[in-house]
């Protein structure tokens, strides 16, 4: 039914992310299940459920992992920029709650579920001070989720003034171009951090934005030991995180203007124009429909 253009699609086209060719891009999609007529979304990956990594709760790192929109095209369409997609065994498929717009649902199986995974590994948010580094869709979603979960304060840092203005609509209590006070939980979604954020005792830094090569960040081991700090890396998500993402969008997420983040739609036949627009104008999301 619809597919939004993710930043990873643009990284692939720009050569910053390795990908096979030919392939069908697109993974933030929603569709109609042919056999049942249900409107569904599905996990970004199919996993075997049997290998050591799957048994240890790292299904997104399955030894036989298949990723939609990132795999070589071998006959059966497997990317969202297509009128038809064939889902493989080992894919989590969930019915979409009524009343959620395609613009809101499409990113659920990528950005929203990834943020749900980040909050899961960060631990309880209620009453904590939170920092969000980067105000793209991941960062805006994290601000909204943290706010909805009862965070005492949500600080968003992004150099883009328009993105900072958006952050206020998604639960941020403060938005700055740089810098932030010491916090309990920090989420890194920009992929551009040059230093570890200031953490309070027992603080945690969750990194999910560095999905291509970036300069290393210095860590003070003594400060980490004395501060009881944690660092967690999150890449994609576990199957249950997709369910958490949909529950958020169908609940507290309805009060945030997620649909407005994909203000322009293109037909599938205009996909090249859509991708050029996404790369040049840098909207949060662009929608593509059959």
C-alpha cells in the first residue's frame, strides 16, 4: 500500500552503505495480506529462530538473517518499492490497528521499533532525565516515547534549527544545537557524536545512529567505572519490539503529529524523482504509493 524512504535507503544510493545489485530498496512498508485482506506490517528481517544468536535473543543478528529492502533481487520481490512483496518464514507479521495513517505505520517496522528496542535496553525512563542526540525520525520518536513513558525532562540536541523546532512537538522539554546537562539516559541517533555525553551516576548511553563508519569516540575508563555507567549498542530490534512500537503508535503515540513528518507523496512510477527529492530537501520522510 505504501512505503516511506528511510535514511538507510539514501545511504545505499549515495554509496555510504554496501548493498547488493540488483535489489529492490524499501523496508518501511505497510500492505494488504493477500490471503486474509488484513492490513499488516512486518519485521525488517526474517530469522531462523534456531541458531545460537536467535536462542540468545539476538534475532536481528541471526546467522541466516534475511533483511527486506537490503537483499539481492533473485525473483521474488523483497523490497517495499514494489506493488507486491513476498514475506519469508521467520518474519513477524502484525495486523495494523485501525485508524493509523500509512504515514504513521510505514516507519513502525524500522525507526519506531528500533527506538522501542533502545528504550527496552535503557531501562526505566519514568522520572529520569533523558538526552536525545539527533532529531531525525529516530530522535523525534525517542523524544515522544520517553515523554510518554514519564521522563522528567527530555533534552534534544541537533544542529538543524527546523529539526529542533519539530522536537518540541514530540515531547522535548528543551532543544539545543549542541551541549546538554548531565542526564540519566542518553540516546545517540545522529551517528555524529564526537564525545560521550555527561552521565549521572548509574547512567546509560544507548547508541543506534552509527550505521556506517564514523570517527571513534574517546571513553574515560576510570569515569565509567566510578560512575557505574553502561554503554549499549542497538542495531535493528527483536521481534517483540515491533509489537511495542505498534502499541505505542496506537496509544500514547496518537497525540504526536507523526503523519506530518511525511508531507509529500510520490507514485511508484516517480520513484527516482522521490529519491532525488528526499536526498536534496531532507524531509524527515517521503511517502511512495503504487
